[in-house]
């Protein structure tokens, strides 16, 4: 009986010892690496926002019905949305093509965009823009 109790206590001790090592190993593995977290959480710069809007083609028309006059100004950056996108308001100047073929006087306007990370055609991460917030 005494040998059984001694054997049982050794088994319990080894189980506790192994579980301590297992728990401490899992705690380090569950945390994401700092590089990915920092990169994903970082807001896009003004230059990246303007490039994303320009690359999206939202401010270009094949028929030339309007023209964006530089400079494009980031008026407001919002807090990151739950879906990972960044709402921004962009202020720019437009010239519209009138029905008689002439250009209208420059008009200042503000539009809202959602800027988010996506993959480009080469499979690399890039900022994309979507009209509306």
C-alpha cells in the first residue's frame, strides 16, 4: 500500500511539473509577433491615402466630365473602424466639363473615403480606397 501511495504521489508531481512547462510554453506562443501587429494597426500616411485614392480611379472619368486640380488635402482622419479600415475626409478642387464644352469655375468639395489594406495585382499588401465612410 505504501508503494502505491509513493508511486501515485510521484505521478501527481510529474504531471504538475509537465503542466507548468506546457502552460508557460503556450503563453509565449499565443501572442502575435510585434511586426505584424504594428504594421496592421498603423494608420496610412497622407501620401499613402492620396496614392490609394488616385490608384482606385474614383477621381478619374474616361469621358473627362470633371478634373481634379491639385493639391489634394487630407481634411480629417478618423479612428480605425472595426473592419480595419480608416475613414478619411479629403478636400480637393474640381472643374466640371459643361454641356457647351467649356470648363466650370473651380469648385472646392470634400468627400469621404475608407482606406484599407488589401493585396494588389502582384500579391503585395497595398492601401486601397473606397468612396464613402
